[in-house]
């Protein structure tokens, strides 16, 4: 779950693009190649800082640290 949140942050927060394993031009190319629906979702996630909210919710999930990684999503969703 943490990787999902941080991945969303890395992809939508332009200020960290220069710290990624891929260059900003590659991120922009990926965004240009997306169809309209994913572009809208990425735009909304960036505008509303979805990654921050997700990190906060993950941190507040009491059972996540003691759960196997492959079970994180079902535990988080309950």
C-alpha cells in the first residue's frame, strides 16, 4: 500500500520528477500516451494530493503492519 501511495505521488507531483529513476521527459511521455480517462484520473489525483491522503489512511490502519504484503489491499479495504 505504501508503494502505491508513493507511486501516485511520484507520478503526479512534478517537484519530485527529478529524483526518480526515470527522467521527467519519460514521465511526460507516459502521460501523453494515456487515453483521456486515465489522464483525468491522474489530473484529479495530482490536484487533490491523493497520495498524501492515502498515506495518512494507511498509517491509521492498525492491522497493516502485522499483515503479509500480499494481503495489504484486502485488509486496508475493510
